[in-house]
C-alpha cells in the first residue's frame, strides 16, 4: 500500500493536471460555489437595495430565463467538447479576465 503522503501528492498532481477533475465536475463545482455565494449575498442586497432591485424585475427575469436556457442548451454541448479544448478555452478565459483586471487597475 502506498503511504498516505505519496497518495496525496499524486492526487494533487492529478487534480492540477486535470486528470481526475472531469469537465462536468468542474462546472458543477463552480455552479455550486456560485449558488452558495449568491444565497449569502442576495438577502443583503434585498435589505439595502430592495426598491432598486424591484424596479429591475424585467431584466432579472429575462436574465434568469437566459441562464436556465443556456444551461439546458450548454450541457449537451459540453459533453461533446474534448477535455483538451475545454482546458484551453478555460485557460484563455482566465488569462483574458486577468489581463482585463490588470488593465483596469492601471487606469
């Protein structure tokens, strides 16, 4: 049996190499984290900005519908995207967002 510290090191290497972390698990984890964060901050927004949020009911409803439709349409597409392409797209998006953040800080 492999010692625990070697198993842990191998496990971390596989996660960072995306060997264990399948695309669907990555998306599901990100979605779950976003949901938990939103559940924590929505009550604060409602208490502090309730009237402004109520005035935007149409935008919020349309956005929610778009998210649901995008999820239903995107899930089957995601299953057909090869892992290598998915990793490159995610990496490109992260780099792009990082560049935008750095650019916005310098201005």
